[in-house]
C-alpha cells in the first residue's frame, strides 16, 4: 500500500559482457549492495532487481543481468534469461569495459543489442583503468555514450540525468481511467471481499484504480456487491461510471441502470496495460473452441490457489459449460510465458496488474504473431455472461465498430 508497484515503475536493464561492471554500477546508483560483485565471471546468475527513485523521473527498477557472453551450459541459460529481461525493459543501459576497446563494443552491439526495439544508452566503464577516447567509441556505436567509473563513482550523476531525459521521451501507459472521468465526478467501485483478497488489504488493481481516480480529482465510492443498491442510492444520481470485479459482473449489470457506463477492473487494465481491441477480438475465439482443444491460462503473478480460484477453477468451469465438453488446459504464472504458442487454440491472460505495459504488449504480440487469439479474464467473463457489449460502452470510440457488432452477435447459451 505504501510502495509503488514494480509494474508501475520504469524498468532499466543493465546489459553487457561478463565483468563489464554492471553490478558495481547498480550498487553505486542504488547506494546498496544489491548485487554481488566479483572478478569471477558469471557471478550474477538470475536477474537482480532494485527499486529506486530517480528524480525527476520518479520510481524505477534497476535490473542487473548476467553477462550475455556467459559460457557453459548454465552460462547459456543465464544469458538467455538476461535476453528475456532486455526485451521487456523500458530502457537498456549497455555497459562496456573501457579496457576492451570500441571495436569489441561494436561487435557486442551487433550480436546482442541491434535487434532490440528499445531505447539504448551506453556507458564506458572502468575509465579509471583505461583512458577513453569518447569520439572513437561514439563512432563505433549508434546510441549515446557516457564515460563512467563505478569504482570511483565518477560520471554517475550525468548517467542518471541521461536516464531521466531518455525516459521522459518514452510513451508511457495511458491512465487507468483516462478520458472516463472528469474532476468531481463519482466513480462507484464494486469490490467483493472473497478468498482471493489478501487479509486486511485490497487486491492491487483496486488500489491502483482508487489512486488513479484520486489523482484525477474524482470521487471514489467503494462498496461490496451486497451493499451495491444502498451505495448507489447514497450517490443521489451522481454516479458517472461503475467499475466492478469481473466475478460479480452479472449481478452488478442487473442493478445499474443501462444509461450509466459499466466496466470491470480487468477490462480497464486491458486498455491500460495492453491492446484492448486485440483482447476483445480474442473473445470471439471462444465460439470456435471444441472439446480437446489446448487452452493456455497465463497469470503474471504467483499466489496461493483458492478453492474458487478464477484462473484454475471458475474460467475452466465456464468454458466447459459453454462448449459442452472438456478442454486441455495448461497454466503458467509469474515470469513464465512460453515462446511457442502455436499449439494453443486460445490464450487467456490475467489483467496484467503485476507486469509493465511493455511486458504485456510483448505477450500479446507473441500470440498474434503466431496467429493465436488472446483474451483477458475480464473480457472473457463478460463475453461468457453476454454483457461484454455493455462492459465496453465506456470505450466505444476506441474500438472498431465492426468488432463491436461482432461482439454483440448471438447471445451465449
């Protein structure tokens, strides 16, 4: 409740060869010994994340990665994990050893970084060991370069300034309730408290939506589903938008007048973190499922499964009822997400509140590139309940009219 979630932070990954000084730089920048430093190659194994504040940028995550030239069977696995992290970062800081020279740096760039469609900033480290001819280095590499010394702490202030400047030019994710609420308007939030809610806390999407409403000078009125009617009457006709948990969508739908826009936390996050139109299109694939088809259910977080878990129990049960047979379900959680998706007929993803927009878009792109439909929890549940058209009314200007007509087709049985 008191810390910015990792998914809302700007992710900065440090990449380079083994012993280029990535860990030393991160330790210096964060003022913490977050990463083990040693002259022994391969000291950094799994990526190490350190949350910090970079002014005026704000909350960030620095990610230390294993050397991309790590060798041996385990080294290759560490390097592959590092590549996965780089593809999902918002900015990559390429760390070069001054003693290796610009030609080696150029080879490394061409082999490991050239294909990344992510902003790059280079630092030539260990300037205390080797004088740096910066113009020669800059001619070798097609992105900005700085000279630093992690050992002496030199050049780090300038590095932070450049990181903040590059980050400010990046397109950030849209606000959760952007264009939906004006200052002073009331948003009614329906938040069931069930087994999936952490003890004495709200789940993360609810907390983030409340904060977003307050940031927009809106009014958040919060209730459980059983007190919905009372809360609605208390607002005296001032409710501009209703946001509900997907699991009680049908109950809320029948109590809220049709002229009031209604959506869910999960659908808001489909727009906030991902590609709303692509995920809505994925809901139509449900009607093409047949018994025995493989379905992937992917969650970005890891949590203890409850007896009525939405991903493990509720969604599989509703899909079985819909198609009249058994499906071949597979599950992934946390950072696990298969590269090969083509053997699935449908990917069903959670709202993505625990990962960044870039990570979510990468997962969506992996599915679409392999021609596999992808949908998220809230959109799927609204479609199965026959109320997706209404759940999309706040976003009709953002979705192709033809797609909206397809969604509003035959009602589910």
